[in-house]
């Protein structure tokens, strides 16, 4: 569980970096600053793509089925996310 949280945190940080650089690019004044921000944004987007492309680590121990209402909701959300990734991720 800790590895999943760490991966989510890294992914969220990469998204925030891209969003921040894009916002700065929209407000950039000089052409030199725009070029520098575009280069930084391209590098940050590459890091984000690399992080997003790495498959999540699976737990080594089998996980018992979730029985609570929130557990069932989480399981359905995971199943839906897996379906979306399988359906649209391999284009």
C-alpha cells in the first residue's frame, strides 16, 4: 500500500509541475522566457509520460475480497479504471 501511495504522490507532483509550467507559459512576457518555459514544460511532460507509462506494482500477497460498502466501491473503481486503460491505453 505504501508503494502505491508513493507512486501516486510522484505522479501528482509531476502533474502539478506540468500545470504550473503551463500557467507560467501562458503569462510569459518575453520570447526568451517563453522558449525557456517551453523547454522546461517539454521535459516535465516527458517525466510525466514516463511515470504514467510505468505499470503499478502488484502486491505480492493475495488480497482478500473487500466486503464493506466502501471496499466494494473501490473494487468497482479499480475494475473500471483497468477497463478504461485496457480499452484506450494501447492505441
